[in-house]
């Protein structure tokens, strides 16, 4: 797999043309399984083909059970990694067992202390709310673990039940309870209020950060910046088209070794570009820029202004300084509001 990734970097070296990379992100799958030498091989190939900004954010997604003092020390000393995104999910043993996570509650808390001791000051933690059996008090304790350590970045996601998954089957058959939407909404609102009290900016629906500590990589997606994805299932975007690699590992490796990148591609229509902008911009604290929407054409601008009016009246969308932003109540309805603002070709 690593050999194939290196070959794909060769094949895709011109995708971003002469752009300087402000972010490199190792994520999807479990990159924390990689040894230091393997990470270095990938970094060296990236540096051979791309210009990386001196202050680039270089992130690796990690599972708590992969993080040891020795591995963290090696990464900090020998690799350009300067940020870790750690999939804690919960600090409670009962939650972790229910989610079938490999790490323990002790590892969840301990890995944060190990990372700080190794010199990683730029950390992000993922947590999940709306878990069956987890009370509001349990959720509050989870959040306190993050805030007491002043972890600079926090991503929080509501538990979702996807059709076709084991959890989806268990819920359908009555072996597991469905997500309690009322409890999930209550826990989200508590999160928003507590994060504000602790000095964190709610800069995107699921993301919170201390001032100046926003995830540069995530923000690039929301601002529509071009990006290149390497590996099975990886997505890339050049501003006009989107492409995604085949998901099957064996077929991916076979194609790459034959000198071909196995991807599908779609050219985005003006309507799709408008929809993506509305969907992502509304999720952020900066909101949707009225001027940018007008530049997309009179028909789409007119549609947006008509469709957003009911939400301005009920207070779920707020207009100020040329931008449309979701209110606190609107953030609970973000997907539905965006869908109503979409342009249908």
C-alpha cells in the first residue's frame, strides 16, 4: 500500500499545478499504525513534488491505542508532523465498549498527556454525543476532560445510524435503541454554551477552537480551496471538478502499479457549485457572503434571497454585514435549511 501511495504521488504531481501546500493531512483509515520510517518515506515523496509552506499544518489522525511515548517522541523528533487529531470519541468505558472501540478510557485520557509531553501543542479531539445510555451528566464529564486540558481544537459529532451498518440492523430489529433526537439536541446546545464559556469559538457546526487555532485543513474544504487526495477512496477537487479513487485496496494497487490512477470524475455545474458553497458556508461562523452569491448569477441569487426570507423571519438565519449566518437555533436545523436554499437544475 505504501508503495502504491508513493507511485500515485508521482502520477498526481501536476494536479495542484504550482500551488503551495498550506496543509498536509494523514487521515481516513488508521495512519497512526505507520512506523516513523514509513511516514518519512511518504513525506519525502510529497516534498519532492510539491512546495510546502514553511508554516504548513501537518496533521495525522490517530487512535488512542496506537499512541505510546516512544512513538510520539519519534514523530515529534524525526517527522514534520506538528498536529494530531485524536479519535477519542468518549472518555467513558461503557461508551467505548458499546462503540466497539479498541482503546480504553484510561488510554483515551492518557494519550493526550503523552502527546503534550512529547511536544505536540496542536491537538484536536473527536467526541460523539447522543450515545444511547449516556446521560447529559456523562456528556458534561466528557467535555470537561477536554476543556480542563485546554486542548485547542474539538470536533463533536452526533451519533448517526446508517442503513446497512451493524448498528442500523440492530436498531431496525429492536436490539438497540434509536438515537434520542431530543437528548442529542440538548447535548449539542450544552456543548455550544459551555465551549463559549470556556473561550472557544464555534467556527463550524461540528468544530470548536481557541482563537487562532482553527483547523487549517478543514477550513480549506469550507472555503472551496483545491486539494489532492491520495489513496483508496481519496477525493480530490480542483475548483471545477471532483474526482474520487476506487475504494478496493487490491484493485487500487493493481491500477497504480500499471501506471493508472483509478478514479471517477464529475464536472460540477454552476448549480452544484452554488449548492456546495451554500451548504459549507452556512455551517461556518463566517456565513454565506451575499456578494459571492450574486456573482454566481442573477437566477441563483434571486432564488437564494427568496428561499432564505422565511428563515430570516423565524430567526434561524441572521443577516449582518453582507453575510447570512445560522443562529444558535438554526444550527440545529442546518441541513434542512441548506436543502431549502439549494438550486435544482
